[in-house]
């Protein structure tokens, strides 16, 4: 799809330029301010890209100018490509004035290729954007036909690229200016004339570029396009003739998509670990719902049930035109061994799958961040010795040894006021949360140093000695046992903290 003079169209749509006046963007090049993009009125007045602003003002005094902003133009083009994903999941910007749309398998939802192209052009025209749309079997042919077409849309059946492109200028093969100029010097102005040249001689004179572009346009060579959202291999999409918005309708759609996706996953012996449902609203918004699974999941009923848990908070706006369900993360699906009485024992993983159903419902109701289980980490620093894992994830093996640790570890060490007779002695008493505790027995110290190899362990501006901790296990006169430590080696600046409680 070609959007002629896209920078000017963007400025006019934003209200920066009046639709009635000729307009152009200007940038400094070669020590002078020169025109970059022109609207059709400015081109009709005799202006051209690269012309100095002074010359353009002399020819067209009413010319409205704006600074060229390629970044803003590219960002707006990317947003338009994002909007076009309602027609196909593969839409990408083709700067500076085009879009790529891969409509393979999608055209039937819009009345065929011509119907999709017409609907797209009509919607853009309604929003004040002019475009040229061409449908072809190759990206190169579609690019050339869109820019050469005189009507709103061109639909070229596959296999007819050579005949349709033969009379078009060679510049429409996306060749660089040097190649186009060199070919014109040889008298080669049309694509058909280029196709008749001997391959070896053409490559020796101009390099591989012209022949490669020709082969791509004719379908003799593959062309890769960098899609901003690569197609998910496990996705199902459903579009509607009329927008829907009730919770019951959306629930039925999710159940249908879950059935399709679950059957495909099960056939490949895969299960989804994370799923995302995207709802394409008529107002261009795209709210999403995300769910996770403790174990790889392919049962359609469970997928749909988990999605329905999140459906209550979805705002359908003025209606939803299409729904896309993706398995964004997958893993091999364990095949259960069913038991035979007296012959084959039941699969011990069956109770785990029952537990996974409970875990999935709790996690998607409460949030995955609130459901976890502790697992050891190979670290002697108490705050780093435990990490959070998903509820049913296997524990990593670790045989690290550590001293006795309290059953209750505070989220953050809390400062205390301690009295200690010598630098290496435990405290005689300390005050914590307003209460005074006199120490009756103590053991230690256990010296723990910061993990200097961890970027987050070292504090900026603090000496290495201040990162050392001497831990003591102390018991007060009432039998309460605490885990306290002194930070730093200098008695004048050392500080005391309470880090945990023993039962």
C-alpha cells in the first residue's frame, strides 16, 4: 500500500497544515533549506523535492512549510501498520511512504482480495488519508503496481507479474538512483527491457541488485520482510461480520478459539504455558487478556475457563470486530500413563495435574506474582539465599552449606540500638521497636561478606569493610532468640541490625 506524500498527509491529519493550501516539508541540506516532501498541489505548481526554499517561494508564494521530521513520520507509519493488523496479523511499515500487508489466508474474511483492498482504502479515505493499494503474488510486484496504478486498487493474479510489470519504469523495482541512471544511459527504461538483458552482463555492470530485485518481483527469488510482530505459530483468529460486545458472546468466541488452538497444540504434543487474547475494537483500541499455566496446558475447557476469569474486567467499547488467541509460550506436553488394574500402575503425575488446575485458577484470580514457592539460591547473603519460583516448578539442586538460620527472616534488616563491650563481642543489650532486650546468651560471630561479583551487591560510595556483616545468635532474659548483625569493622561507625527471629 502506497500513501503518497505521507509526511504531508500526517501533518494535515494532525491539523498542522491546512488541506486547502499547497504544503511541503523542509530540511537543511548542502547549506541551504530544501524541499523534502510535497503535496500534489505543490507538485502541480512546478515544485520538486530538493529545490531550495527560496526558489519554491518565488514559484509558489502561498506554500505552507513545516520542518521535516522523519522520526515522527516513521512512528505514525508504524501506528498505521499496527491499525492494519485488524485485517492481517502481518503488517509492517515500509518507510517513507508505504505499508506491507501479507493477506495470505485473510482475504476470504473480507469478501476476497479485491474486497479487502476496497475496504481498507475506504476506511483510510474516511479518515482523510489517500492511498494506492495493489494486491499481487510477490511483494515487489505489489510495490510497483501500487505506485504505478491510476485507480484506488489493483488486483493482479499470481503468475502474471512479468506481463503486468513489463511496461513499468525500472525505478519501480526499488533500485538505487545510481542503477536507474546507469540503466537509462544504456537505453533501458522499462522493466521488460531489463528482463531481456543477459544476467551475467547485467551483474558485471551493476552488481547483483537490479537482477535480484527483478527476480523478487517476478517470484523467482524469495524476499524477507521484517514484520514488527512475527506471526505466532500457535494462534487462532476469528473476525465477525458485525461487532459484538456482550460478555456471553465474547465467552463463546473464546471457547471456540480455545478449542481450535487446544486441538492443534495437542496434535503436536505441546501445551501452552502462557496465553494472550487480543480484542480488536471498532475504536482502534486493542485490550488484551493474559493467563498463565503452572504446567503445559492444551485442554480447551481449562483454557477457556481461565480466560473467562479475566473477562469480567474487559471493556468492549462500542464493539469488538475480531479476537485473536495466541499461545505465547509453549512446552512439551507430558503424555499420561493410564493405569490398568494389576498390570500397569497409574501415572504418578496425575495428582500433580489436578493440583495444577487449582494453582492455575488461584494464580489467574490473584495474580501470578502472589503465588509462588521458596527455593534455595546459591548465596551466603541471607537476602539472596531464597528466591521465588512458580508453584510447580522443579527445585534447582544446591548443596551449599550455611550456618543456623532463623525460621523467620525479616523482609529488611531493622536497625537496633546495641551496646557491645568490644568490637568482636556480641551485644550486652539492644533496643528494638521500643523494647529493651538484655542478652543472656550469645554465639558467634559468623562473618558474611557482600558478593562483590554481583553488580547489585556493591553500594556506590561505601568502603568494602562496610559491606561486611558479623552475625550473632542471641537470647534475651525472657528466652526470645534473635539473629542480629553488626555492619562494618570500624567501632566508631559500625551499625547494628536485627535480621531474623528463632522459634
